[in-house]
């Protein structure tokens, strides 16, 4: 029945409190509610969304949440309707003890933008506790000589409720012999039992009294204790203190043994009845004996335990002085000890709503953590200032007193710093100041904000020709400073063409390793180099990429044997009168390879007869080594081998048949020119140039004379005449080509009809590197040919003669037609016209 009445009372008080809820805007973003204690789970506190000016949709979208510093979460908010409700039973006495006010502080936080509101919930007391005495029964011994008006201190009752629900009055039953005197000393009440009429032990030796304490609640509650008074016949003078209330001031850091006060009481009795013993009254709180001590003889009160201003800023000690009479008489006094605060508590930091992992691309102002600071000291000792480590992209902003927000101040970059250790230090204003710090670790989550980067700006890949398809020819590599999926790279070859074919038909690539493979066997002679464009792409979202160019250079192999392009004549006639150095013929060969693989050397591999002939190692010129003897065989067979400088070397052979005739060597006398050394000094070169100029002039005169004598023989065959002139001129200039023994070009005759009309161009190849141009007139024009000799512009060895141009004009006569025709046929068989 009592329980049901209590629940009905709570419900009525809750309903009445809800109707008188006060929402007081103390400061912007600061609201206050008032509710009674002992409300059930889910009880309405207030419409926090409406009071904060937020819509129900904003509660969810802006991540509304309630943050509390207490261990238990007494309140919560329903984000679907914005109602703040009770989530845990609240016992005001457990939270605030005897405090006049009991306020629970909450913080409401929303984001986008970040805002913080202070909510104070005032918990109102209800009359849920009855007054209670320390003891259910108290015994007193009074001398029958006790005079009326004598006062005896009684233990007062304790009510955990406050305000109107605390103890309102005391009642003593019966009141014939004794009365009750209640004195208020601040928050304390002193109860005195007052003797109203003289005692007579012979009439009544004991008195039974009932003391009742009644509170002011509705309905009222009460508690009782039984007082038994025994009347004795003895000591009739009680000790007396100089004053009933003593005051002392003590620092909270006073060490044990510190003197607080010295009490002094007097007794008018004599002998043992005047001996006084001091002690703490039984009415004191239990911790009084733990913190203080009293000397029973001297009355000195000293510090015994450790004082703490934060637990209590004042102590009231009830002291009794008892004489040694029989029965003993007792006097009481109160000692009030005020404690002064000392800065002995460092600030305490509490982190709420901590975001330990954030993306590196979060916006400036994003909330990392809410920081609450508490300091149990008072006044300036409890004021704090907080700061974070310098040179960090974070900022600490104050929301309210002792409340801070840790937010992002600058853009973050995980590739530069992947983790931050943020040390928050708070310092109070005491002397000396005390501080404490706490560290929060913030890890950055990677975002794909870095494109792959190739290790080189461009790549040069050397691939050997004739390698089988699928051979690895090179590797490209890129790096990405991102991590995990954002740093996983794949490689591709971008689309392109080489000679009209897709580039993927030439090369392929491993997309994971960047290794490039050939898709076909390369031919240096057909393709010497090509470019491919490679892209590296990461696996992020969205993916990022970068490109690089790789230049593939094909390296030559010795896979082409020398090819004999021409021989002066496969059957050569040499006059027996020819002297040493007489030019018999010249072998011209070429090699499609390049470099050392195309460097050619000539030698005899088979001869008949005596060694009357030799071949130049570099130029391929066959000359006589001595005067031919009369008994020399008239026909000799020479097998000449042309070998390149590759590894292994490749070769080709040509056979020349030499017939020795009895004709005079006068015609070829001018063709025999000694092999000139290529390393003359500059002075010798000057004289040689003069000599060559004179020789060329004489030769030109002889050739013109011959042409006048033989060309008129057949005017109907201009091509024959041209070939005859070409043969003569080529033979004349072959002697001078020994200076180009290191050349690798072939002898070719090229008519360049696109550039210069009616011009026949002969380009040197192999060992012959000069270029000849013949300007051929049409038939109706005068019968003459303009011959130009231009030396090659390719590099030559030291001592090589400077470029020169020789021009010869010859008048063709009809007499040379037959001779020209024969020579023309031989040249056309060994020289390619383009």
C-alpha cells in the first residue's frame, strides 16, 4: 500500500514538474530543464529539438547526439521526434547528497556545421526518505540533584531529502518532566533535552521518553528513537566550556599532527568529580575520528588523517567534557574547522566523440574530438587553459568554460604524414600551476590523390634483331605514393601503328610487372627503331594515370652475307708489258648490315700460276705485283673472297679470269696510279694536290681526244656512249678510291629524274663512297656529256682528301661507237640502275 502511494506521489510530482518545466536561455545554445528524481525510464524531459530550434530531419542529418561527463547516461534523445527522455533512474541523494541544488550538465552536439549546446537538468527532490536517528534507543543517567533547566544534548535525526522535504520539527512524548529545545546552527540543528521539574529518585528512578522527527514532505514522514533516563544520586556540578562554539582555520595540506585548537573546560566540584576527560561525542560523523584526534587530558585537537578540500570544505566536531564523578557530568561544545583550498589537483581531461580515423581529404573545420576539463580545486585553482602541440594541422577551440573542440585547421596529406599524435595539455591558474596532458592518435585514411610516376621521363630499349617472339626486351617501372588499392599499378601500351600495322603486333606488355615482350622477330634492315607510348594506371576510384614514351632501338646482327655488286670484268685482259701496280680489276661488294658487321675485307682464296697478282685488303683492287714474265701462263684464274667483320664472319666469293695478251700497255698507262698513302703531312698534301691537278688536266685532254676519235662511229646509240664514258671515268676514279677503304657503301647508279632532269647519278657503296653525276643531253643537242664527280660526305679516316668535284666534258665521235657498246654491256651486268 505504501509502495503504491509512493508511485502515485512520484507520478503526480512528475506531471506537475513537467507542466512547470522551465527552459531558460542562459546563454546562446544554453537551455535548462527541471525534473523530479525517481522518474521511470522513458519519462518526458523536454522537446529538445524545438527548444534548440532544430527540425526533426536535422537531428539525423546533422548527427545529433547527447554527451555527458557522468559514468551513467541518465538521459537520451529520440532523434525521430526530438524528445529528451530519462534513460536511467535518478536518485538525487546519490548524485548530490545534501546539496541544495542538483544539476546534471549535458552537451548536445550537431555537425555540418559543428555546434555545441549546454543543457542543464535540475533534479528536484521528492520526499522519498524518512528521518532516521543514529540509534534506535538512547540512555541517559541524571543525578537527582540536577536542577530544573539543565540541558542534555541529544542526537539529531538525519533526512537524506533536502529543502521542504527535510526535517521540519521534533516532538517529545511525554512532556511532563522534560521538554525539548531545538537550536539551529546553520545547516546543523542541536537538540537539547531540558529538565523542567526536579527529579526525585525515590518517586521515579527511570523515565521513558519517545523522540520523533517529522519532515515537511507531503505526505509527511517521521522517525523515532527511544530515550531512557536513569536518575542517580551523585555529582551535581557539570564541566563548563568557555564557549559553546569554537572556530578554527586549516589548510587542506596540513600534515598529520598539526595542532588545530586547544579546548579548556572547568568543573566546580572537588577531587575526582572535577577531573575532566575530553572525547569526541558519539554524535559526530564516522569520518571525524578518522581525520582528527583529541588528547583526553589536555583537550588538544590535532590532524590525524589527510584532509581534502574537494571532499569537504568544513568539519563540525562535537566534543564532550566528562568529569570523573559518580555519576559523571558532561558538557558539550562544537568545534568548526574551515578548510582552505590548496592547488593540489591537476586538471583531468576527458575525450568524447573521438574520430581516430579520418580521410586525408576531409574539410577544414571537421570535428575530431570534444574535450572536457575538470579541476576539483576551487576559485582560480580550478580555472584551466588548454593547448595542443605546435606545428600541427589541428586547432583547439573553446566552446564553454572548460570545454573544447579539436578541429582540423589545415589540409591533410597522408603521403606526407600518415598518423598524428596530438598531445593536449591543460594547466590551471594555481600557484604553482599544475598541468596534465593526454594524447590522441589520429590515423589518416588514404585517398587516391596521386597519379603514378614513372622512374624515368623516357625509356630507351635496345632489342636485338632476329630474337624469337615472346622475348623480354625491356622493363618500365612507375611508383605511386598512395597505399593499398590506390597504389596497385597496371601497365598498358597505348594504341598506335608502325608501318600501317597496330603496335600490338610488334610488342606486348605484362600489365602487372611492366615487362615488354616482342611479338615478332625484328629485322634491323627493315626497321631500325620505333616508339611506343605506355600508360601506368592505378586501381583507385576514380583511377589516375600517367604516360611515358619508350624508344625501341633495333640492334644489328651479322645476318647478311656480303654481296658482290660488280667486278670490273669477270674476264680481264692484261698486257704482258704491264708493270707492278697495274690495275687489273676492282671488286665492289656491299653488306646490308651496319657497323662492324658491314665492314668488308678482300683476299685471294685460290689462284693459278705464280703470285703475279695481289688484292687490296680494303679496296678490293686487283693489281700486278711485278712485271709479267714471258713464260707466264696466258690465262690465270683468281678466286676472291669478300668477308665481313661480324661474329661469326660471313663471306662471298667471285672468280676473275685474267688473260695475258701481247698488246702494249700504253692505253692503260694512265690507269696505273700508285697507291697513295693517306697519312701525308700538310706540306706534302699541297704538292700532291698540284700534281693531281696537272695529272687530271692531262687525263682530261687525253679523254677528250679519245672521244673525238672514237665516238662518231655510231651516233644512234647515246646510251652506249654514256655507258662507255661511265666505264672510263669509273676506271679512272677507282684508283683514287683507296683513300676510302673504310667505307661501307655500295656502288649504285641512280637516275634522279625527280630532282634534276636528264641527269644520271652514280652513288658509291661498299668500298666506293663517291657519287658521280652524268648530265645527258637529248638526241637533237650536240653530242657531248657533262660528267660530275662528287666525293662522299661520309666520315673518312685521317688524311682523307677533301671533297672535290671534277667535271669533264667529252665530245663523242662516231668512231667510238663500237668500243662504247662493248663496255656498256659489261657495266650493265654489274651495276643496278634505280
